[in-house]
C-alpha cells in the first residue's frame, strides 16, 4: 500500500511539472506574439510617417502650382475691362464694327496671355464678344447669367468659378471682373483658364492627386477614371447645388464607394472595392485652398508601407535569432575559457603581484589627477554660478526699467476699482443690485488683469532650472509681449507676428527663452523709437529639424564694424545710463546652452535682423520641466 501511494505521488508530480512546462511555453509564446505585434505597429507607424511626409511634399508642390496658376491670371480681367474697345462696346452693344473690333482684340489678347478664352458679357448675361468668335463653338450670343462668376462680379466687382463649359465642354477656371462705364455697371469681362496642363504635370504611377469642389466632387486628377466622381453618395442637396450653377454641364456624375478610417497614429486611410472605386488602401494627405474653396488631396498606396513594416519586423526577428545564436556560441566559449583560466591560475599568481605593484603606482597618479579634476570642477561650478547671477542681474535690471510703467499699470486699475467699489456701495444702499453686480464684475476683471501681470513678472524674475524641455514658441512670445506691453503702447511700436500655419515647439527653457525674447524686443523698441516706421516683424519658420525665429526692425541697423562685438559683455551702443551692455551677451550664451545660435545682420531694405536658431522639439522627446 505505501508503495502504491509513492508511485501515485510521483506520477502526480511528473504531470504537474509537465503542465508547468506547457504553461511556461504558452506564456512565452504569448509574450513573443505581443512583442512582435508591438514592433509591427511601431514599424508601420514609422512607414506611414515617411509616406505621409512624401505626400505632404507632393501636396505642397501641387497646391503651390495651383495657387501660382490662379494668381497669374487673377488681375488680368480687371485690366482688360479697362480697355477702350471693351468700354465702347458696352455703350453700343449692337454696333457691328465695335463687336468685330472687340472680337479681334480678345482673340489677340487670349493668344498673348495664354488664356483659354476671353469674352465680354452684357449686364443681362448675353455674350457680346469672345476670343473664339470665329470657332465652331463660339460663345458669342450665349447667355451665361446662371454662372456665379457673372452674378458675383455684377454684385461685388469680382467673380470666381470652376466649371465644365456648357458650350466648349472643356474644363476651366473662370475669372470675372465687372465693367463700370460712367458710373454704371454695364457688363462683365470673363477670362477662362485651361487646367489640363496642371494634370499633365502631376503624372505619377504610384499616387493620385485630386482636387475637389465644395460638394466634394473630383474635377482635377492625374487619373482620368476619377474625374466627375464624388466620394460617398450624391445626395439630392448636393446634386441641386451643382445643377443650379450647371458646374459640370451635361457630364455624368458618378459615385465612389469608399470607407475612411483613422490609424491609431492619426493617419487617415481610404479604401474601397468595385470597378469604379478604390482598388486598394491609400494614405490621404489633404489641404484646403480657402480662396478658391478647393480641397487638394494626395492619395498614396499604403501597400509598400505595410510591406516595409512587415519586412522590418522580419529582419528584426532574424536579427534577434542571430543574436541569440551568437549569445549561445559566446556562452559556450566562455565555459571553455573558464576551464582554461583555472588551469592557468597558477601562472597568473606572479603576474598579479606585478599588477598589484603597478596598481599602487597608478593609484597615486589617479589621486593626483582627481585633485586636479576636483579643482577644475570647482572652477567650472563657480563660472556657471557667476553666469547664472549675471543672467539674473540682467533680468532684474530689465525689471527695474519696467517698474515705473508697471506701477502705472497697477495704480490705474486700483483707482478705477476703488471708484467702482464706492459706486457699488451706493447702488446696494439704493437696492440697485444689478448695477452693483456689474461694478463688482468690473472690479474682478481688473484684479485678474493685475494678477496676470504679477504672474508674468514673478515667472520672469525667478531663477530658471537649467533643464530643457519642449516649449511652445507662441506662448513664450505672447508672455514676452505682455511684459513689454507698456513700452509698446508708450512708444507707439507695433509688433507684427508671423509664426506659420502650425504651432511650433522648440527645445529650450521657458523662462530663459522668454528672457531672450524680452531682451531682443526691448532692443528693437529702442532702435525704432525715433524712426518713422515703428513696426517690428517677428517671423518663425521650420527649417528641417530646426526652427528659425527672426526679429526685424526699421531702425538704423548695426554698423558692419560692430557686428562682431555686439554680443560681447558690457558692450553697448546706447547712451550712458540706458543699458548695462549685458542683454545681448546673456541672450547669446542662453542660446548656446539651448544648443542653438543667435546672429545679427542688416536687412537689405534697412534695419537690423536678429535670428534665433533652435532645435525643433519632437513629441515626448524631453521630459524634464523647468
């Protein structure tokens, strides 16, 4: 009986051990699968990002081409409408000689300007003369009063419209300009631009470039099979708005059945099925052109990005396997080396004695070296402390210059708050609670204003931490502008900001970056204080992985011989008592601490330009807070 019990116990232990092995194997496979999935998602995100960057470059080029083509012809209808032959025709619209003269002039002008068509419409919408008067599909005699470029020009002086010509059946963009004669609006000059050349310039085998109208109907594309098709269903409302202006004349409008979704990394993906729909998945990059009310989109096939991500993961797995094999080989070799070391231990005893002797000598040399290093570190720490105190002294000097005006900033709302409080007390005594509540609300607004000014001063005056992080450039400029608001108002100086279409972030310390901006803007105010043009231009742009911020004034500029010394400590071009000569030197050293640069040059049209070069911040790249 005891023997049977022992056998059963052994079987149970064996089974338990086997189950534990299988559980461990399953857990390991699960962890491996999870790691592969995470690696694939990261690789796919990187591939999509590269594809998105490529699409963004293509989108910028396509949008610039469109914008340039439109701007090229934008002002021409107004110039043509001022010609004597056109104005004379509108005064005598039935005169055959004037009609022929206008036809000939418009034909020659269209050939010279490279326009598709030029024509003159009377105020009732009838076409009096056209550059294609001698062509089979002449516009002469046609009435296009239903077109927006006509009635918008008649109403507001200018009209813009994209459409498929009802007579020529050709696509074009129309510019309309009102023709005013003797104070009366008698007609409209229309210029039509052919858009076929734009599509030819977009030829590409692996991506699609499309332009859609306000109803999301495709009217420009480097793939003809998508022309006059809409993403999604063409609802009755969309069809009614399109037919009202006869934008596409008699063309058949189609629908493209697509599905859009957003990748977890924020990329927009488009896919669908069917003969007339999307044949595969695309990554979408788009931008809106508000002036023409168009949407430009670039669709890039995502299959290569997905294949690249899969290949990256496969290469990673292969590399991991090779590393594992190398680790196994190295472990075996280490075991062999350990055996050999045991055999050679006796021979090493003598060597260890010599090493001990040599170690004593090296220890003495290291102690002497450590003393020298300690001394140098103390000197460096003292230098940094002095630099920090110098920066703080510069800020406190700037704060001292602000104190008189800021006392006015506080005294004015305090005096007003007192008056409002006294009035509120009288209103309460007269049981006029609504007026009393209004005065209390104004008092609270003034307190908020003083609190905001005090907070900016406190942040500006404190000593910053040396650590860097991602700083919103726009916020730093706004805070610096609020600190110097009193000087801007007092001197009548205007600060014009152009920070680009997207919010910018740079690698810096917020307080020290604010100090640099305050120093530069303050110097610029001094430079233009006696000038006729008191504008300051602050511009920021992304240049690769860098952000460049330039501040231009309209002052006398910086003499060529002084540009090399302007960042030296205690060097100043101001009068005695108007500066310590530390602002630019402190700013120059702060920018070096940021890994950036500060430079100065004279603008060709006058004035000085100070340029900050900073590293662009990547998301979650810097965790330390100042």
